[in-house]
C-alpha cells in the first residue's frame, strides 16, 4: 500500500512510523506530512530516511492509506476529501468516533465493524486499553456495570505534555524553584490533577465521558452503565486504570485470570506476593495491556471483580491500534 502519516512530527505520528516498521506493514511508499513548521525535517522510516512534507489535499490522492495523528478540527476539514478520493483513512482524533456511519474499532473486540468502510475511527487511548480487557470478560461472564478510575500519563497531552513534565521537574529538583505550567491546568510534577479535558454539565469531564460513550459503541452495549474518573499523573507514558465490574453471571478471580490469559492483546501480570502487577514501568513500550490485581469485589459478591490495567497509550491507545486496523483493511 502507498501509506501516508499525517501529523508525523508529533508523539503519535512518530509511533505510527515505528509501528509500521516493527510490524513489517507492506508498503510500496511511506510519505510523512505535517505543518509547514516541521516540513523539511527528516525522520528514519522502514523505507529509509524520509523528509516531512507540508500537508496538502492534492498529495493525499496518491495514497491508498492515510493514518491521521492530527486534531479533530483538521480531521473534519480534510478526511472527507481523502475518502472521496478513494483513500482509506484511519483517524486518531475524536472527530468521527460517535458518528453512526463511522466504525469505531479495537480489532481484538469488534474488527467486524470495519466492513467496507473507508473511514475508520481510532478510539480514545483510555477506552482502547479498557475494552481490550473488558470484552473477553463480557463474553465469559456478561457485564452489568463498570466503574473505572484512570491514572493518565503526561504523553496523553502529546509531546508537549512530556516536555513540560520533564522541564518543570528539573526546575524543582535542579533549580529549587516552583514548577510552572502551560500545557496542564496546574503544575504536574509531584502532583496529580483530577481533570482531563473540559467539564461537562453532568460534572464529569469530556475525557471521562469519552470512555463511557466509546466503550458502549465498541462493545455494542448502548445502555451499559459506566462511571469514570480520569486523573493526570506525573509519568511520561502508559495509562493505568483501576476497574470494578459487576457481571451478569458468577465470576471468580481464577476464572477471570484464565479468560484474560487467553485474550488477544492482554498479558496477565498477577502475582502480588512476588511483587508482580501492572505498572507503567513494565508496560512502557509493550503492545499488550497488562492486567493484574484480579480479585473478588465484596460489594457485588460472587458477581463482582476488581482489577488493574496498564497500557501504553501511545501504542495500544493510539499508533498500534491504528496499524492493526490498517492490517485488517489490507486483509479485506
């Protein structure tokens, strides 16, 4: 396929280029696009060094596949023209996720939703990490309700978020000064911020509601009760999630572990006595979502389960999932 990465200079764009190479995605060409500010810079790609080009709609007509790592506004402005030109588009933004006619896909969960679509939406990073573990449990035990608290890394705000965390941490440790902030609402070093995105009329943030809306769509459960609290924490990569579920049928930790061990995209890391459980430290750079701390939930009795997830949101939460979608498109 003739592939283009749009937004190639950003954190997700760079990961897309890396994942395409690591998974040996078959390409006759790979073109990199970004704003005029980044044009002319060079990046290593699976097909050799490539120069970043200024994006143009005309250039898109020469592609078979466009992987978008851009803002929602940009995607809305340009993706329809790409699709009209016959290009398959996988969009990482939130622009099309909740449109009825656009599949929202996590391949391990609902690859069949792709069908003959030319435009496919990649879910919110937190949602992708969650549903890859929820779906096999739903299939085995049914799913009645979900409560999740997320602990999200600075890179969820892009490369600028990681840069700010590193810079302001150095300011504290090296200069002995107070940390500043531009990307985040408050300084992130040595702090946690219980707000990601804007607050909605119901008191939840938009990030929290994305988890609700998108999980329902991906799993085909439009009425599933879900509650989410999203917190920004001072780590560079990997989102962590503490999950409580009530199931429709009895569940035990042992049975849940066995289901998750067989699940695609999940790695069970669950031996607390040996100090083995999911952590950002061990999940960084890993394709699979780590699942552990699996235990019975006393509130819901024999139909309740608590567990902890860690997933690299730049990979399964973004670039890896997009390339997995592209692999399904090629296979079709």
